[in-house]
C-alpha cells in the first residue's frame, strides 16, 4: 500500500518541531566546532550506535531500563575525545539556569554527547586550554529556531572522502500530523557523492532541490568505493519528533534512522567510523496507532537523515587550509 505523501516543514530544519532549538559555535583557527540541541523542557532521549569507533558521554543512561528517561540537551562536537568537554560547558550553563534532574535539592543537567574526529583537518590544534567547554556554552546560549548549515558548529571542520563535510538538517511533516527532523555532522570515512560526480547517493530522496537538484547518477556502482584513508571519521546525528514516544520507542526510531546514513554515505558504519544517532521526542503529539505510527516515524527518520547528510555537504563553504574542496567549489 502506498503511503500518503510527506512534505518538509516550513524551515526544513529539525527545529520545525515546536520547542526545539539548535545553537552552533565554531573556532575557525582550530577548524572545529560544537552544535547543541536543547528544548524548552526536558525531552525523552535515546541512542543507537553502529560505528566501530564511537566517542560518547552519558549514552549508557539512555537505555530504556535506566532511571533517567529524559535529557536537557544533546551535544555534537568536533575534537575527538577532547571534544567531550563541550558537554561540561553546556551542563554548567544549564545548571546556572536552574535546569537539570532534581536530586535532593540539587540540579544535575542531563547532557549526552558524541564527538567526531577532526584533529587532522589543517586547523591549529596546539591550544593551551581545551576550547570545547567554552564552545559548548556559546552554542547553548546561541540556540534558536534558525541556525546555519554547512561549515558551522560540529560540521565546521568535518570532511568526507574527497570533499568537505558539514552540518545538515531536514524535516518531514507526516500525514498523521507528526513532524520528524534530522540534524547531522557529516565527517565520514566514505563518500556522499557517486564516484567523481556531483550526484549525491541520497539523490533519490531529495525534496525541492534542497541539495542542488542534480538527480541520481546514471548506473551508480558502490564498488569500488572511495575513503579518506586517515582516521578522520564519524558521522553523528540527532533525529527528533514531536510524537509522544517512550524511551524504547525512541531507541527504535534512532535505530531505523541509521538506514539514512547507509543510503547517503558509501561506505557507512565502518570500523573506523563512530556513527551514532541520538533520538529526541518532545511528546507534544500522542500516537493514534502505536504500531503503525512508530513504523512510519522510523521510515521518516531515515529519509530525513539521508537528506540532511547531503545538505550538510552541499552547503559547506571553503576556508583557508582546507584539506579537501567543498562541493560548491568543485561542482557548483
């Protein structure tokens, strides 16, 4: 049975989900940055990891059997393991604002985080003080419904096989009235484009020429595939919805969303990537048919994430010292 048509939200951003805000902060000299997703109130959060080299903070507490079921913010950061410190800056700022899990009169902000490896991208990494806590704080304070894509936030120093990576986002409004959105920092070992062409692997899922409208490549062959070679990898993402999901349902949505990475990046989920998808559910819209609705939410999550990956690469911009050209400079 053919499902009714889905369409992008008004911004075609993850913030088409009411109550969500996203902030970016970058250090152009270091060629790195941080992206923070937060909300007006705590939201149900989950995670699924499929890459072989993840870097994370507080992801264990997102399992459905854990005490804490909601988060105050999610952090995507460059910097490899050093970038996990960005979550500390976010947590400190949230605590100062009175946010966090209540424990005996104290507030403990719940801020899961994931990182990508951007330490070999040509930036100056010889810092005396870890820049990521301040970047995390700045990104949180700048969180808004409109935000920059491409070479921004956690996508500032991102790369793929042969092209700059970037920060991407996309959304879909479902026939049920639910909205799904994706946010991704694309820093893959593999390629988002087919061979040496401008055509994105995700072209079949493009809406409204959102990443150039070039269409699919003729007779694409995923073998042989291109890779970067060095361990400058990991694509980290957030998939969000206004649906009322429990943590188990949100975990299933994050799992399904990984199909979007596989459709947009060749190869994906490699031993050298730390590919990870967080899920966030604000709970504003109840499910009318839990079985059917969760199936469609997972499908929409994968579609959104594939499109967001291509948008992040398509919108990247050049900067001095880049190891790879951006899509616009090479094909635009």
